[in-house]
C-alpha cells in the first residue's frame, strides 16, 4: 500500500499522520457489501480490531462513515458503511435488509432529511415504532448554500428549506461541523470513551481537514482561470463557493443518476469554447458517455476524475482510502489539470495521468 499522498506543492505528506498509526486491514464477512471498523480504519468488505460487544453505528453515506470511523479509532465503537463498494451514495435504493441493519444498530448516522429517501423512510420507521436506535444527523446546524439557479425545479426541497444544496461536506470547513455532530452522537454511545473520541475528532479536524482546506486553496489561488466544466452532476458548488471558482456541472440535478439532456451538452460546449477549456472533470461513479461526446465534439482533449466523496471503488478499498486520500489522489490532481496549473503528466502521484486520462 502506497504510504504517501500528493500535495499541490509536489511534496509527499505522511499518510493520515498520527491518525492512522497502527491501522490495518483484516477481511470480514459482513452481510452484503457492508463495511465496518472498530478502533481502526477500513473500507469495503473489511474490518479492523475492536470489541465484539461494543456499540455499533451504521452510516448512510461514505463521507460520514469515514469521519465516524476516524473519530472511533481506538475505542469499542464499531462503524459500518451501508453503501456497497462501487456505488454512489445518492441515488442508490437498498433492499429491506438495510433497514433491518439500521434498526439493529445502536446509532444511525445520516445526511439529514430529503437527501436519501430510503434513509428518511428508515428514520420514520425508527421514530414511529420507538426503536432504540440513536439518530445522528451529520448536517445539524450547518448553513446550506442556495442551489444553483440552473437546478431543475422538481429537485428543490432539500433540508431545512427549499432551494438548498445538500453537498456541504465538500467544503472542508463545513465538514468540521459534521465531524462535531458525529462525535457528539458517538459520545452518547460510548460516554466512557469521550476523551478519546473528542481527541480523535480534534486531531482529524486540525491535521487533516484544515490541511485539505489549505491545499485546495493553494490550487485555486494559483489558477489563471475561474471556470471549471464538469461532466458530472450538481455536487461541487461548495468547492466553488469556498475557493472562488465557478463550477459548471453537466447534469444540473442533484442525483448522480440524472439524465443528460441535449441542452446540457449545448451549454457545456458553449462554456468550453468561451473559456478555452482543454480538460474537464468526469464523475467517477457517473456515465462516461457525455464526457466522451465532449471530447469528440469540442476542443477538449481529455477528461479526468472527480468525486463528491460519495462512494469507493474496489481499488480504493484495497488501499484504505477515505475522504483524505480521495481528495489528494482524485480531486486535487484533476483540479490542477482542469484549471491549467499543471499538465496531466505532471499532476498527481506517479502514473496518475496514464491511469485516469479518459478512464473507463
């Protein structure tokens, strides 16, 4: 396993620093594609360390599973990811077995209302039947941005009011508040381990999320252009808002499974021509067809990967990637390229361009 991550200053940084010390991977036989961790870090069908009789928290979305498993390191709290490997967390509809997993867990970590309908239904079941499963809202108290004006009207109605963008975790500063929310919920599960849980959270926020924020800012501050065209759904506005760049999604609704209309392609072609765009981003868990069309029909030479930290590929599981590793190995190199800061062959770790240029 590669023990370094790429920074935009072309230096390597110690992977997870002290947070990951002692973390390992052990195969596990959890049902379906559930992933879990107790006192360690893991992805996919794997588990690490921990106690068999500790409290269990299940998460509806990869990013918050990753935050929770980091906070729970070296405690008896076990954290499981409900989203199967290879799938995007928004738009996935699980079967009834997932609701059973949630009801049987001690806590359910979710993204807030009106984002994942199946999670909303599970929460309703818990509340209606007075199930003893703690609900941990990772979005509680976080200020949401208005949705882009191009969003389809039927896609509105997210969260605490209509017309709000739910993808707040892409902003590392807002993600810190989410870590606090999750930590408070895990402390309720394991009050005897409050000091460890809160220490892990503070370390993650200061050593990882703060560094990600600073490194993102360095990339966008260096850029000579301020428009990014993405062959992806409407999930990246918070990065644009935080760092002063216009993110232009190809698919203007919120779900990664949204259809691309001919008018979307026409609009993207206009943006590409007016801004002399040579490279675009494409969603890792989304269709490649629209990106290939833009490569074929415009000046664009290639597409490279972006992801809103909504899921993991099998090789990411094998390398124990989380929010941090995905930021440095997927999103940051792509933004370096699409912004014109670096040529593709100069971006990312060794071999990055060969692996991800017009990826399948």
